[in-house]
């Protein structure tokens, strides 16, 4: 997420060296570079101007503490201003209304509204413990209603049926009555994609808004459209009283212009980020955490939250007990660990949140390929239970059979066995009190304030 912006901004700020204080002269070149980076990231020009001026006025004349360099002080100023630019604090959903809290989803065609409804329904159910009803008022796209029905079944929430020959306002009204009658906490309403210049379609969603009186009206927009995303949000806000924005497809957005511009231009907070295709790939938007990620400082808090919510604790405890009893780490355990990693968004998602990743060369990052995990899992699935338990059995003919069964090559099977052997060694060290030793040896290399 925002890889290009992060890498270039980190490089620009790293260039500052020298004096014991920050002056107009020694930050001029750095800020010129930062300005170019932001403009190339498709951040709106007025936003860039204000941001650069704020950073300059705050940074000039600041004393540099003995433990810091001028570059570190400027990074702190830039970080604080990025947080301010994106809204200072997290903006949560307003669910403190008389149930059901209606959330109306609006946006352009192809922005990912229906998928976002499914993701948001799952998030509300699993993290907020809400009883959720979803309904589609999109009568123009034949597959939209069926798509939402499928997503509702996948995430385990109730779907309210609708037909393409119905009026969207009637659909919304009937769904609201049903939600009230059966004590739902939240009603999520998916709407048709529309352009802000389409008067008839905008009039339709205005009538729907008036009928439902939603607690939240969220504008769903593709972050990869950059400045166009911000302009579309502004135009929609003039027609509808938007309460927030959901940026989708941020996992493929290297620039980050929309995230940095939307709050300043529209005055509306970003409430969620879509970070992948799975229904679990939705993150609440925390300005401070995103600012840290952009500057290559990582996002340890989000990483910890992901581990707590997405890692199967029972499975982890079972593995820990198995290792503590001296039983070996086998290929079935290895496959379980790969699945856990994929549940957390894969290695690329984890790397995005780890401190210091801004300094890792792009060539190294590009070697990380989450598709490789699916190949590894397919290879393990092609083995017998005995082979998973006793990998030493896997020789020539067995390797050929496993490769054929998984659609891979024998060298892929060899590579997996080599990786597994390395992980097995590591697990053996950890099971014999080695984990504590490893952590003690790391202690001197950990960031300030982080300990075990």
C-alpha cells in the first residue's frame, strides 16, 4: 500500500544531514523534493501547498536534541502533519442510534460497493457483535442482487431479497420494516453505481436517503483513481450529506494521493480502507497508523490487532503443546502456518506493517509473492498423511507423484522440503527454551520502548 509514496518520501527525508538545528536553508531542498513526491503521488495541489507551508513553519528553528538528527526531527514534523492532513483521529461509525442503524452505500460504477458491503457486514458482525441485515437496491446491474446474496451467505449475515423490477425506494423501505420487526442492529443498503452528472440517478438516491434517514452515508471510491476519486467524493457530497469515505483497492495503490487529499478537499473523514479481495480485507482508517506506514515506520498496533483477531488461538496452543512435549513439527503443521499467514493478508500485508520496511530495496520486496504459498499448500495437499508426518519418506518416485498431483515440478517439491527443513530446525530451537534465548539476543536491536 502506497509503496511508491513511502519509498520516495523516506528517501527525500533521509537526505537531510548536518547542523544542530533546522533552518530555512537546510530544509529548503528537502521540502522541494517532498513537494515533488506528493504531486507525483497525485495529491491535490492546494493540499500540497498547505502541507509544505505547515511543515516549513513548524520545522524551521526547531532545536535538535542530542539523541536525534535534523532528519529525524523533520520526519516527526512531517508525520504529525500527515496525521493532521488525514483527520487527526480515527472517525468511527455512528451506531449509537435507535436500531436499526442504517448505513447507505453510494459511489461510482466499479468502485467496489457490493464487495465493501459484504466486508463491512462481516466487520460489524465479528468485531462489533452486531446483528446485520443487507439489501441490494441496485436494480440496474442484473448480477448485483445475486452477488450480494452470495456475499451475505459467505460472511454469515441475513440477506433481504429484492427484484430488478422493484423501485429502489420501495426495496429500502421494505428492508427497513423487516429490520425493525426482527430486531436487527444494522441495515446495510447497497445502491447502484451512478455518475454525479446523472440527474435522474442522483434524484433516486436522494429519495432513498430521505426515506431511510441513514445514520451513515458512506461514499465508496477506488483509491487508484487518485485525484478523480477526490473530485467524485466532493461532487457526491454536494448532492448527498455524506458522513464518510471508504477507499477501496488500496492494496494496489502505490501513490496514495486519494488518502492524503480526500479529508482536506471534502471535509469528510476516511472511515475504512479496502486492502484486498477477501471479505476479511477491510481495515478501519487510523490517520496516525497510515502516516507511520507512509514514512516507513510500520504499523505494529494494526499488526497486533490482526494477530489477535485472525490467528486461530486454539490451533496455535495445540502446536505449542505439541512442540513442548518434544513431538516434531511436521508438514501438516507447516501447511497450517501457511494458512494462518494467508488469513492475515499474506506476507506483503505483514511487510507493509513492519517498521523499517521503507529501507528495504524494491527488488527485495518484489520477490515476496503470496501466490507461492498457494503452490506450497497444493504440494502438501498432494501428499499422503504418512508423508506429511514423515517427510524423509519422500524420495524420487514419491516426489514425481506429488509434483504431478499438485501441478508443479519436482524442483518445486525439493524447494518446499528445503524450506520445511529450515523451519523445522527453527521450531526445534524454540521448543527447548530457545525462544527466550532468541528474544534475549534480539533485545539490543529492538526499537526503544519495545521489550519482551
